[in-house]
C-alpha cells in the first residue's frame, strides 16, 4: 500500500496538477484519506509548493445542514471560497465515511445551501475552464478507497483498492506514461468530433440528437479527473431533441435514481420518468438551469467495466455515453448555468451507435473510424 500511495501521489502532483514551485495547493478530503494526503504533502513540498489541507470529519455536512440557521446556510465556506478564488491548484479527494449520511436532510435546507454555493460554483467553473490561461485554477478529483465506497460498489475493501488503482493505471511501471498514451489515443477522437456539427446517440430506448457546432470537444486525459478516460463537449443549448434512457443507476445527493428516461424538445427536458427515485428528479428540475444539458460525453476507460455508484468511475466506463443536466463546462463553449451538474449514463456496448453528421462512427461500445 505504501508503494501504491507513493505512486498515486506522484501521479496527482506531477501529472494531474502539474505542481510548480510556489504554487498554492488546496486539498479537500476527509480524515480517512490521511495516508494519501501525507504522501501528496511530501511530494508537493519537495516541488516547492505551499499546501493547505481541509480535513472533514464524520457527518460534518449532515450536522451543518441539520443545525444551521438561514444565515449560515446562505454563507459560502470561507476557506473553500478563498481557495477557489485565490489558489493555484485544488485537489478534491473523495474518501467517504458514509454515502447515505445526508439522505434525510431537510430538502429546503439542502436547496438553500445549493443556492448559496451557486456564485462560488460559477467562479470554480470559470477558473478551471482552461488551465493554460493566466489566473487559472488547476484542479483534479480523485478517490481514496474507503469501506463506505467499497460497500457501495458491492466489493470488499481490498477488491475496491485494486479496482481504484487499476482504473488509475497505478499497476503500470510508469503511470504517467500510460496516461500520456491515453491522451494521444483520445486526441484523434477529439479532432474528428471537433469537425462535426451534429451528433446522434442511438440505442435501445434512446434516440437523441444535438448540435455541437461551434463547441469544443475536450480530451479528458486524467489531468482534471483521476481516473479519467472520456471525451466530452457541451451541446448547443436549444438544439437537443429526442428521448434518452439511462441504463445505469445515477446517484445524486446520496440518493439512488434508476431507469431514468428524459424527453427533450428544443433543448428543454419537458418530461421525465424513473423506475426508482422520480421524486428526486421532480425536485432537481425545479433548480434553475437543470432542465437543460451542460455536457455530452463518451466513456473510453476500458479498465472500468462495472458500475460502482460513483460517478468519478462510472461515467468513464468504456463503451458508455453520458449526458449531464445543469452547469456547462466553459472550456467546451457551453453556456448553460446552474448550481448543479448531474451526469447520467447509458450502456452502448450491445446496441449503441453514434452518428456524426449522419455518418456512423461508433458501434457497440467502440469507435469504428
């Protein structure tokens, strides 16, 4: 484990965040991830970076939402706000104690908190849009294996550790070299899609089309998410039309939603249904901007071949597509704004097809050009 965490730390510091001397790095996680944070702190300090860590304790979010008055709910966290506005790099390490801790929190309080986070969320998306620009925020999201995450994935902790490390190519002699190979492979896909105007996703129970004219496809090569393995863009907001059924379960605010189907007209979701959790959809679509799509994407990480109730991994599954309602990524040219960004995934490995300007470019989970 010590060897793996050291390799993980080097990958995160040197590849994902590209930490330089005098960078200010903000790490947000729980106390469970302390072994990984120690190694990241060691490597980042060797690089000359200034590192600050925000360790969250068990049920901290639930306690806050249960006990906070309206004044507190309306205040963005000061330390987090300062880091998002002023730091050079931000690393969010997911290391949950309990994935269901906030399931029974008051819905009005949850909504008020979401609204309060809106302005800082906007700053986050603006600063992370292009890390090559002056004043940009280099960011990455990764996973530290915990028992709660392993249980959610229906695995033992040891199995889950191996799953996470394999998805990140940490068993390779040189993980950074492996991710550079991913970058080169996905760049060909990105360049093809950048020349396309109209994309159509077609599969059993799904037939949805949208314009990406003037939008940019992003090669997600492991820098902003670890693991990664996807290409994504933002659809022209009013161009999405059709029906899409998401075959994989989606998790939002700690709740499971299964069998989601959305009907879309001129970009707006006009009807929705779910086999489980429809009431959550009803609440989400009351949030401004949530009825429009902020992202369309194709998963390419074939080291991930099963769902784990964790969007960091599930949206990257090789042979899937996903669409996100809510906030657009500015680097794609997307313009939709919302306090949420919720990815929903469907399997394409059995009947899936993707068309670009009427030409089939993808069949049964693989590109064919």
